[in-house]
């Protein structure tokens, strides 16, 4: 059974994606993660995109509230060529799409069809941190 919670980096999927990015140095993974069709993409694709968008927020100097992830800002500063201003808009669009129409959103619904408020708050926080 995998580990997951509402935070951007609180799932096995996101942590595995981040480890792959760190190990490979393939910064195209960020753009690829943010470029999916989230309405039809599998849940793991949405989780990777949320992690990628949060890296972009870190590049903007706005890290996630998860204390153990504060080092992401320093990591993005060590790799400035990987982040470009156009990624900010791509991240904003990806997060908005995931928040409103995605398999990941659907996975956070309860039996009554109501989306988990903690997940919505976490995604809304990421949206705010992506604003300039």
C-alpha cells in the first residue's frame, strides 16, 4: 500500500518523481509533468504535476508548508537554468486543471461526491504560491 496525503510531496508517486529528477538531472521532467491532459490522465500523472508545480513555486521562493521540504528552494536555486518564467504559467494552468477536472480530484471525493476540503485547501495554497 502506498503512502499519500494532501501535501505536494506526501505521496510515494511524488517522492519517486522527485528522486528521479534529482538522480537523472533531466529537468525536462518538470515541463513534461506540467503538460499532460489532466482530465484523462491517471492519478499518478496529476500527483507528479502537483510536485512539479510546487518545485516551480519553490523557484519563486514560496516553498510548501511541509517543514521537511524547505530545502527545495535551495535546490531550485542551485539549478536556475531548469526554471524559466514560462514554467510559472504552465504550472498555474496545470494546477487549475487538476483542481477543477482531473482523475486526481476525483480520487479525493468521498462517497457523497464531495471533494476532500484539506486537499482543496492544499491545492489552493499552491495556486496562491504560484502567483507572482
